[in-house]
């Protein structure tokens, strides 16, 4: 498989759509006139894939030893994510509605067109902000982890939700006095453990809280994130090699 074609690794639905096509199917469906559009999308994919490769060479990235995200680079990554999100919604929606479905030539042409647009905008935006796919993916993963950390340590995460649920049960009018006292003791112990394990936020955790609103606003859809994470992973493998 050529390098440009690897941009669809992990996007099983796209591969299925391409694999089910055959020359006979094209003739019988009368879709031969669409081949030029399909070929154009393929060439666009080739160009975008080569663009990803070039970005990895132009802006090589090695994660810092301390794992901390630079605030200046985070701002660049947020700007990139905003620009990608502006065009990625149709791609995410298409992928969600066509999962596990057998497609035809029209479907293959559609998804390749959407995929090409997302990748092309991604390449252009990353080049403008001087960032490789590997660095972009790393920053966003670090911020995702930092968001989980911040949620837990500020009581907004899963543990905080569980504690609030227990408090609600404690106030239930149907709860016996003995059960209420037992639950109170468990809640107090749970709170003590949470406070002990909380501690101060990491550097990334503090940075996440500063940019929390912007990060949530520019968050990419699941399918687009998967696509770009795959591109970033390939960039990291090349750099290590």
C-alpha cells in the first residue's frame, strides 16, 4: 500500500466501500461517468497524504521529557483544531450514519471527497501553524488526560459524580436510620480518600483549566480525531526510525 493510501488505516468503513467495488458493478450501475470525479478525489488524497509526510519532515517533533505542553504550542493546536472542525462535521456525520453498511460507487466517491477535504484543510492549517501531525496529536492527547485529571481533582469527574449520587441516596426519605448512618460513614470515608488522593494539579492540568472553554469549543468529532491520530502515530514511528 502506498504511503498516501495509509491515511485511511483504521477507517474500516472506507476500506469496505472501496473493496466492494468492481468493474462489473460500475458498468451495470451506469456510474462510469463518475470515474473522473472519483479519480480526482484519489489524487486529492494522494496530495494530502504526501502533505502529511512533508509536515513530519519539516517540523520534526519529539515529546518533551517532562511531558508538559507548551502554552504557546497549545494555542497553535487550538487554532488548528478550530479550522479543521469548521469542515469536518460532514465527514463525522457520514461515517457515523454509514458504519457497517455496504456501499456503492456513489458512497465511495462521497466519503473520499469528504475525507480529502478534512485532510487538505488539516495539512494547510498545520503548515500555517508550523506543526506536524505527531505534535498536534500529542498535544491533544495530553490535554485530554489533563482534563480527566482536573475533573477528578476538582470533584467534577467520575468520583465526584459517585459521591453526589451517594449524597442523594442519603437524603432519601425511605432510608432507615441505621442505613443512613452507615451510608454517612461510607460517604465520610470516601471524601477523606478523595481529598488524600487529590493533591495539586499537574502543570498540564493547570494549563487545561486555563484553556478549558477553548478546548471544548474546538474539540473534533470521534471519526476526525481517529483519522488525525492515525496520521500522528505514523509520524511518530518515522521519527523514531
